[in-house]
């Protein structure tokens, strides 16, 4: 009865529906709704630092639209694009940021504070399991990219 009521109360925006299809299809609609409701949608300007190498990380985010440059010791090593997580390694490990990540154009993302996300995952093991799978798939995608001479325009797609 409660699940039926929750399903009826789920209202997703177009952006949330697309993100569900693209990255979170392993989650049923109600669990996905629980996940996104714990987060905050943010539109960041060009040049916004999402993480700073060596500094503590307190949030995790997934890019919905836009792109960010990943630098280690001042050298660009990768770009994050639509569907990529930022801060997931710090979330899992508890370590400081391994890289500085900066937006290369206006970027829209869904962000969760670590403590809010951990609280949700403790209460909903199915969401935790699905999220670990999503993190793993995203890491494999990132590692498989060729970053030779990337341009912000090419990573924004």
C-alpha cells in the first residue's frame, strides 16, 4: 500500500527522467526519487572549482549537462562530461580530493552532501548496491576514454 502511494507521488522533471534512463536505470522509480530528493540541483558557471586536489571533499555530484577539466599537479589528465561523477572516489575512500576539477563551461549537476547520501544508503541497501554499480561503470567509462587533445566542446556531448 505504501509503495503504491509512493509510486503515485513520484514526479520527475525531464532532466531527472533523462538522468534516470542514462545512469540510474538499475534503480526503480521510487528509489531513484528517494536518491534525487536527497540531492540539490546546481548550475555552476565556467571556472567553478568542484574539487581541489589535496583538500577534503564533502559532496559528490553527477554532471547532467556541461563539462569539467580534471587536473593533477597542474596537468590536465581528463575531462568529465554528462553522466560523470565528481567526488565519488573521496566518497568511497574518505581520502582528500585526488584532483582539482573545474568547470570548462556552464555546468548543471545534481549534488549530494556526503552525510546526507550516507544516511540514505544506510536506510536503503538496494540504493547503495545500485549506486556502487553505477560508480563502477562510470569509472570504467572514464578509464576507457582517449584524452589526447580533448576540447571542451567535445567533452560536453
